[in-house]
C-alpha cells in the first residue's frame, strides 16, 4: 500500500495500477485518519513475518561527489541505530521533535523521527525547510529537539527574528551531514542552546558518533564518541589502524552498518572489508580520550604544494568573517601548486570582499599554505535537497570559466 497526500497520488499511478496496490491518501490538513482511508479502500494483505536482516528501507546517499548509491538498511539496522541514539541522548514521551530535514535523507528520517516511535514523543513535521517557519514552530510548540545540517542552522541564525525567538525549550540540537563551523556552535551557545554534533552516514543508519552536551566546550569541534553498540577506528592507506592523534580514514563497524548497496556488489565490496568494517571515505582522528574529530572527505582534500589542506578547517575560519554568508573551499588545478586553495563565497547583502582582505583576515588562524589563493563570489552555493554543498558542481562551473 502507498500512503501519501493527494498531491503525491499521481506520482504512483502506473506503478500502483500494475501491482493492484491501494493508494491511501491523507490530506495535508490532517483531517480524516489512516483508519478512515483504509476503510474506504480496505487492504487485503497477508501478514508477512520480517527478520532483522530483511531490508526495511532503501535510502540513497547524498551524491555530493557524484552519482548516489542506494543503501540497503535492514530492520535490525534501524532498531540498533535507535538504541544507540537513546543511549546517547535519552528520550521521553515529553519530547517535542521538529523534523524540517527531508525524510528521504537519513538525518531527517532516522536521527530522531523514527526514533520517536520508541518513546512516543511528539513530532512536528514540516513539509520543507524554511528558516523562518522553523523558528516560529520552535517557539509555538516548545520544541525540545531538532536535527539539521549546518546550513539549516546557519540560515536560521541569519533570520531577523532569530535574536527574539524564544529558544529556552530546546534541550538538544543535533547537527550533522557536514562539518560544523565552530563559529556556528559558539553562536547558538551564546543563546543558551546546547549545540551538539553528531557524525554518521546513510550507510550507518546513521549514528556513528555523538558529542553529548557536557563535552560541548571541552571537546569543541569534536564529533564525539562512538555510541554504545558501534566501533570506530582510524586506518592508513594499507588498512592498518593508526594511533590517537594521527589522521586517516574513518572506519565503522556494528549492527547499524548497512547490508550493502542496492544492485552494486562492486561498490559494497569496496566499502565493507572482510572484517565487516565500513570504510567511510572521511578523514579524521581520535584523541587520547577516544573522541573523534572529522577533518574532511578524502575526495574533498586539497593537495597544494605537496601539503594536505582540509577544506572544513579553512571554511570554519572564513565563516567568522562578518561579510561571509556562505563559503565552500575546494581545490582547482594550478600549474605552480598542483591545486590552488579556492574560496567560493556568498556575501551578506550589500557587502563586498576581495582576496587580499580575506587572506589577511585568516592568516592569524591558518598556516600560509592553507590560505586561499583564489576567491570567487557567487550569489549562492549549489546544494542538494539535504543541504550539502555540491562541490563537484562548483568545480565544473569554475573550471569551465577558467
């Protein structure tokens, strides 16, 4: 059966007719109920037993570096992810969860929304993300928890009403899907909002690390520690585990790891090794206390003059510039340096910026080889519907201009 609103019913037309599949429509205003819809078109199905290893949902990765792949998440993956989440930040029937991230994204679907089924808490579900509407709903419903990508919280903070919106009800804001600029964490902390980083991927259902509020200051910038029922290790190019402090690829293992990629056994074999470790493609390290720090995507790393530059580190500094609304850092081909550290910036309205002033602003916080060699001003950054910057699109656009 397909359950949807009337506006989506036609989308499923041919498929549902071919399979003699009932479509149960619920209007957006919430009038009527699922039971009412079911009585209008009584479903005639046999009860099918499901095992923990059976596929429950097929979710596609964000595709920020190319074509997305479908991750096969099992019923067991989802249950264990929810257990990990509840161990990390608790949960009760008194929680009010605001879901503004899209439900086709693992963050919107399974960081808190499905997890609420375990606690019986209230979910305020927005059809799409609007920063002003999100702020209004936080105040209206006394929201206690919200998940979002950094861009979502950035855009909320840029709304004129942000300073006056009542945020005291918030118990935890979880931010993931991309590296979080420290300036953004500090901005929400100034409003008394516990801004917690989580780390995970579609393939890990997604929880892989969580920074609880008590470590929000002492471990600022960390993604936190692995949840109770998951393991993390950092490996080198030879798949050898690295000691604390050394950077390498983040690998994850546990009952929350996907079954594999849909119809992509080659990609599955490349991602999950013989010991069951999922190779994330992210660069990071753990400190002496076992806290995970995310540096960047392996594919996003810039090699300039033989030195490794992690864009997230540079972006975190550039975000502090008062004229910068959005920024993405990437590497573009350069005859002298191999790759040139390039800042792509969207400015606040009425502001201007040049390369020399940007370099001067950042030079006290970054090594010289990490400073941008090029600056491109754009109206806005290209993002996918989950809020992640599409750097491969930027590279194509800027290389075409060169």
